[in-house]
């Protein structure tokens, strides 16, 4: 085994010396094959070389890559890349990345990446194109096309879409922000999240009640067009399941100085936090009249789908378009209703 190890090492060194002597005057178009820097065909000069192909079992080091570069652990490129980088753990590019980077854990680069995909995070000091990461994308400047991450996206201006499991942060967004919970931006007309903190957008607290006397206090936040809804309240008909929770999304249409139309999709629940369930999905239309810059009244019809296994829940609505009992204990029903309310904008 020991002899085999020395034989492999000797072959790598021999191959390195042979190729280096062949390409002494052609260092701008080198091929680098090795184990780990400096045990490679480019030897100690690898950090100064421009390669058209690199393959390193562990870690590769170069100045510039103009083709495919592969490393079992990491590619370290001091200047620019113009091809594809593949690494089991990480790619680190000091300059522009005009290509695609694939890494098991992290990609870092200076500027101008066309696309970067990483198991955990992509971090850019400048502009970036498509980024896909399991947890985090962080771009110091602008993003074009798509930024998608399991938890967090951060960028300056975005042209395209930010998609994350929890939070998106940006300045000016020309496109869509889609987050599992929070969007933050200076300007974003199309945020899709439960909470949307948009500097030039709109935030309001609304007080609503429906045909079954479920009265809610909700926080609505978003841009000029799309907004998110989250709220809590109380049902005045029930004696047991009296606590109400609601979340959803809305859109504004036909906007003028005093009038607009809210369209909302919400999911709500009535709970006693002990046993039994009452869930309701609702689509509702609200013609709204702006009394002033900070006050708005609205009311309109709703279409509702409920699922409940409680006696109170089944008795809450008297008339259904259609109702069925799926397992002799859970009632499903569809019905029309109405909701009205007052919103305070700030």
C-alpha cells in the first residue's frame, strides 16, 4: 500500500513536470490536474495560471478559469471565471463569475455571476444573476432573474423574483417577492407574504365582522397591488370555540382617489385550544370607500368552504349550498356569506 502511494505521487509529479515544461510559454491556456495545491501539474505556479480545464481531487488554486474546473472539496480562483465550477464543498471566486457555480455547501464570488447553486448559501460582493441555495442568498448589489433560498434572500435592487421559505430583503423590486412569512423592501408592488414591510407601500389595521359574528382585528401590509393578512379575533355566537385566527393574501383593483376593490383569499380557524376543529377557507370581494387618507370602510360578499368536527361548528351556519359528512363526524360545507369592516391606514 505504501509503495502504491509513492507510485501515484511520483506519477503526479512526473506528469506535472512534463506538462509544465510543455506549456512554459503558454501559461494562459493551461490544463491543471492534481491532488491538492501545490501537488498538481501547474505546481507552485498554479495560483498565477489561467486554465481551460482543471481537475483536483481535493483543492484547486488558479488565477483564472476559462472552462470546466472541478474539485473534490474546493475551487479557489483569485480572478475571473468564464465556465463551470464544480466543487464538493465550495467555490471561491475573487473577481467576476461569468458562468455557473455548483457547490455542495457555499459559493462566494465578486461580481456578475450568471448562476450559482449551493447546498447552503451563495454570497456575492457585487451583482448576480440566478442564485439557488438551500438556506441563504446574500448579494451586496443587484440581482436579475431569480433569487431562491430555503430561508433568506438579501439583495439591493431586484429585477425578477425573490423566493424564500421565510424572509426576503431588498431595496427596489421590479417583479415578485414570494416569502413564507416576511418580505422587506423600499419599493415592491407585488410582495406575497403574510407580513410585507414596504417603505412606499401600505399598512393598515382593519376591524371586520362576518355573518356568523366572527369579529377580527387584522394587520394588512404590502405594496400598491398585493398585500398580506394576519389577524386574531373572537366569535360572539359560540360558547366554546370562541378564539379566531386568520391569515391570507389580498390584491387591490380599480384603484382611484376614493374607491378600490379588495380581493382576498384567507384561511381561518375557530379554536378553544383543547379539542375539536373548525377551519374555513374564504374568497371575498370588498368594494372599499376611502373616507380620508387614513380611514376606509368596506363590505362585500364571500364564498366559504368549511370543515368542522364540533357541534358548535356544525350549528354555526344554517344554510349551505352543498354539505357532506365524510366520515360521520366531520362536516364539509360550502356557502355564501358577507363581511364588512373599517380599516385605519398608516
